[in-house]
C-alpha cells in the first residue's frame, strides 16, 4: 500500500450538471475508483444552477483547484442550465491532506462564480470505490473588483458586496503539536476568499501567537471558518499539521467564544477566540441620495463622533465614519482595441473593499456612486483604483490614488491624478471625488497604540532590483544622518569650535548634576516642538527627502535608464556588495559577543570577567551620576590633555579582537581523511599546538 504522502494521480471525469427544479438544496455527487495508485473520478454533478443576474440563463464551466492553483478548467456549455461535459483529465497530487476546490463559473457575465464546494482528498485514498453527496454553496468574495462581482447589474452588485457582521478572531496558541526538526509553524485562517496568515514561530509543541484578525461576514457568504496549522522548512517545503473548522452560524452575537479544537488528522489542538459583531454603516447609494444629505443622519454622526466625547471610552472599536462620492474620471488610458475602455472603480480602506458598476466604451466615465464605510483606524489611507473590465480575463489596471484620511477636507470636490500601482509613477487620467470623514479623536488616539490591522494574505513579493536599490539608498541616507550627528558630537569632544565645546560641556555638567527621569520626555517634547516651529516658519523643509525617494521608486521612468548592460551589472554588483558587507558586519558583531561569553578565546573571556568585576565594584560604591560625570570630563578634556591623541571606543576595540565564527574556522586545526574531506576543526586558540597538524585516517 502506498504511503499517504507519496505522489499520486488525481483523475477526474466531468459528466453532467443538471437542474433540480423546485428544490432549494443544491447537491454535487462524487464517486471514486482506486487501482494501484489513489485515483478519483467526478462522475456526476447534479445541482440547481444559479442564473446570472444580467440574463436568465448561464454559460457554466467547472474549475478544479488545489492549494489555490487552478489545474483544470472544463469547456463552456453556452446558455444551458443542464450542461453535459463528458470530459476526463488527470493531475498528480503531492499531498492527499489538501482540499480539492470545485467551482462552477459563468464567463457570460464575466466569470460570475455560481457555486463551489471543498472536498477532502484523504477519504478517496483508503477505498477502492467511494461515493458521497455533497452540498454546493455560493462562495462570496470580500474583494471588490474580482471577477466574481464584475458584470452584475448595480442592484445585484451592491447586495453582493455589503457585509452584515465582522468576525473577530484572536489566535492564542497551539497545544501538543506533533512537530520535529527545524523550521517554522504558522496558522492559516480562511473564510471564503478571505485569508489571514499568522506570524511564523519556531517549531515547538506549544507555540503562542497572541494575534488578532478580522473577517467580513456576508449574508450569502460561507459560514465555515477554516483553520489550518502549517509547518515550513526552508523556502519551498511545507506540510499541513492539521485542520479544524468552526460553524459561524452557531456563534452568538457580541459574545466572545473560546474554542479548543483538535487538529485532524494530526495530533494537537489550536486555541482561539471568536466574536461575531454586527456591522452597520456599510452602504452603496446613488449620488442624488447620499446618507449625509439627510440632516438627521448628519447630526447623528456629529453627536456620535465629534460633539459628544463623554462616551468615547465605550465601543472604542468604532473610530469613525467615511462617506466617499465617486463622481467621475477623465482622460483614462485606452485598454481595448477600439480605443476605449470599460472602466469601473474600486475603493479600499484597510481590508474593506467596494466597487462601482462598469461604464462601457468610454474614457470619461461618470459613476455618481456613494459609498459609506466604518473607519477602524484613522491613520489608514483610502485607495481608489480604476480598472478596465476585460470579459473573462483579469481586469486591466488603469490607475490608482491613495488619500490619507487625516488629510481629507470634508465636502470639497477634488480631482486627483492617477498613479501606477506602486503609487509613485504617474499614470494617465484623473478622478474626481468628494469625501467626508467623521471620527472620534479619543478613540482614534486609543487605536493608535493598538496593533495595526493585518492585511489579507497576498502573494509572496517578487524580487525587484529597483526596489532593492531604493531600499539601499534609504538605509544609506539614514546611516549618513546618524554618522553626521555622531561627528557633530565628536567635534564637541575634539574642541574644533571652542565656543561650541564650552557650551556643550556646560550643558553636560548641568544636566548630569541635576538629572531627573522627567527630563527625558521633556527633551523629546522640546525637540518635536523645535522641529514644528522650524517647519511652520518655512526655514526647514523635508519635501526634498520625499522627492529623492520618489526618484528611486520602482519603474523605468523614475531613474535615468542605464546606457548599457555593463552599467546595469555594475549597479547590481554595487548594491549586492553593500548588502553583503552590511550583513557581514551584523553577523560578526553578534558572533563576537557570543564568543566572548562561550570562552572561545580564554584570555579575552578572562579579561572580560576582570573588567566586569571591576565595573561591578565601582558601580556598587560610586553613584551612577558621578560615574557619568567622570566619563564626560574625561572625554571633554582628553583632547586638551593630549592634542595628538587617537580617538577610540574601548568596547568596540575589545570586540574586534574576539574572532567571529568564520575566523574561528579559518584559524582552526582540521582533521581530514585520505580524500581530503574535512571531518572537524579544532580552534588553535584553545589548543596547545603551535602549527597546523594534518592527521590521516
């Protein structure tokens, strides 16, 4: 019998999809046969097909997915609610613990996702013939602008986008996990198309995360919250450590529920909290009937967030309210062959997304749509994106604008230039918006000191030499600023300017002698106030830093194009060498500290013990204020006592004598076999041998 984790072949046959009239339940029947290797066959798919909102029929086809990747798509059966396919295919499966996702799609109305079902492959492994009836359910999407929502009529599109509740999940810990070896472990939460991934922790039997996530729950969406624990080793290899599910329809409203679910099929448990909170304030209306046009509604919002602050500590999650009027766009890029586009607009605030309907065959669309959204964090930015609808293909990106909520002028109709997806390079076209933001300053301040909301799980970022170059430039700029500050302080010790050094010495003596703990926040407060007056008076401007960062943004138009291939190679080589040197310095610094404590060099470790003992005795008998005064007087008068003295840092000079791990290997004695293969290394600093000894086996 084959092991469960051996590679197997998934063989499926799509036969029919029939309409069961007069029944609300939708069924999907599967059967499987098994020969030498696990093999499955989808024999029959009777169900009640949903009709697309824009027509009274459907053009269905079936998609098969494993681990988020589509590996087979059937042919399209046009204008038929009782389609027959008679197709067969096979696909190699690496792990039978993964779930097979079967989706019924409709390309006629731009890939409307009619229904779907998730099927576990593990039951197919252990039987020669397997048959079961499974319910199909409509899979709602929280991502506006996806193919599941484009092409619908405005009323159907609005109803499909509005969520009715927020599911708050707090991941606490896992217990008794069956993990071995090195690597990381993380938890993946999934509700429909919404996915959250926890942070990676080192593999252990009882990892603790203490993280919080929020999902939007749609009235017609799935009610099953899927939880899966994953183990990861390296960049590519990962395995599922077990799954569990929570039926959200059984979760009481506004009551926190503790779940300790056992993982299937592996051993272990996962502990998390779930709270279902009703959500209000999400709406999509037309321009002639916005909610804030009602005086009672506006007065209610003013009293709820702005006027009355006595209830600010109640329901601190309700920070504010946003109304966004998406009026029009002008001079958009032409994405179709006829010189026109089919634009629609998507707004994103955190993980909340809404979209307008599509205006066909125009470069100057007028949507005249009003969105309202609750504000969870006043420091978020409203991202407005424009896409071109492209039938059953992914939409084409036309432009984007990001608007910080704190910079919004209420009730002012403003036109913004569109940018590329990186929000740095300009794109063609402009968009006209009118925004209104109401927020409670007390709740917003409290939310500022809470963890920032995690984003939905996205694809892994790809390498970009432009982004790498920009980040290296940013690190260099910060490093130069720090070095410049240190050189300024150093100039005070070296008496390069007598007036400056006398003033610094006097301030040092006065501050140390009268030092109290409250002076630290007071100093930072005075520094921030000083910068405010400098900026307000126009003496200092930091916009040149933003311009420099924008010039190094990713894209061919932000930096002058290289003249030849060799210049590009030299540029990449310079960046890689810089990163390599920085990583080497950090690694050597950490390894030298470690080797000081683990007696890699007994003389240096003994010397460190002696110095620390003397420092302990001095700190015990002499107050810290006097020690700092003596150190400062020594630093300030060192140049006066010996004008030709060499500046140094005693601690760093000591650490430079401690060898790093690489230096220990290079300076060690090796034992090799007859073929020259290194077996082990013996550091010379801890051995009595005075020369390199070669020993043969």
